[in-house]
C-alpha cells in the first residue's frame, strides 16, 4: 500500500497546464528523487501532494492519518527578529526541550539550541529545518531542493544525513533536486519531470535514458553522477561496480 499517490493529476494556473497527467506513488521507506529543469512543475507537484494546491483533474490519495514532514526550499528569516534555534523548533507546535534536543542531535546540531537562527550557515539552517520536520515523526518527508546553495561537500553530507534518517526512522523520502547531474545514490527511484513524467527508474537506468539526456543536455556529457560514499562498495553486495561510479569527470566520456 502506498503512503501517498498522485493519480493522473493535472494542475492549471490561469488556464495554463503546469502538470499534465502525472501519476506516482510513494511506498513506505522509499527514497524518490524528482529531477527537472526550472519551470518543470517540481514544486507544484510537491504542493499538490501536500494538499496546498488544488488539482484540476485526477486526485491525490493519502493513507488515512498520514504524517508528512516538509522541508521548504528556503526560509526567509527576518534579520531584525531575534529567534533562537530552540524557539524556532516550537513553531508552530510547541515541543519539549527533550524532543528538541533529540531532534537537533539527530541532524548533527546538538548544542546549537541557544544560537540565533540568523547566525547559522546555509548547511546548518537546512539541518534545523530538517530537525523541525522530524519532530512530527513523519511517515513521509518531503524536501524541496534542500541542498540549493550548498557547496558539494555540504550537499554530500546532507545526502548522507537523509540516508541516516531513512535508516533510523523508516520514513519515506520525496526529494526535489535542482542538481540535474548529481543524484543521491540511495534513491530507489528517480523521476524526470518536465510538465509530465518523461522517464523514471533507478538512478542508473535513468542516467542512460535518452529522455534524460534530451531533457538535461550534456553538462557532464549526459552522465548522471551518483553520489556514493567511499565505503559503499564494501557492503553493496548487489552491485560490485558501485565504486567505479564514485565520480564522473568530463574526460571520462571524451
């Protein structure tokens, strides 16, 4: 049984169809990454799944009582309004000090509760947003371009954190990615979106799909780099070649 599904949905703004006949479902514990260029409807799809946007056709199906955690694309913090990390975690629902401390520890931000939100780096801010989303013990975590603005090491460590969250909580994860050429290797499925679903499959299958190359061009000669960790190939019995895909370089395909 899927936790949440889009069933042949269309979304229109002012008569323009932004999403056309999109169907997808997310199963418990699954990591799904949605890739697409700007204007492809990625955030629209996320908002439809969250129930914030109405669909013109089709329907959104959610398991009864489904708990969704949402990490927004970016948070506008009023620089003039002092608010600590701890206070922020209690918006809009108050949480105990113990729960707040546990959530911060889980995202590698233990001891940062007294700091001002405005003083955090981009990576720290994303971790606090993730901590707040985890406080509701979500069955599905939805992240809208969570690594935008982070450098590559920051992106890698955030992806690692997402993998740990899935392992520790069992939550399903739906992530929109702005980086068309790097995808978290732990993704069970990658969905390429451009107003409709162009192709989907495992990261490896999608990376060789002509639709993917047609849509995203040849920034890395059309290769989709999989974010893997150095140790992955030691315990990935299903894939003896994992370590060969650690990084793509331009000249690999020259």
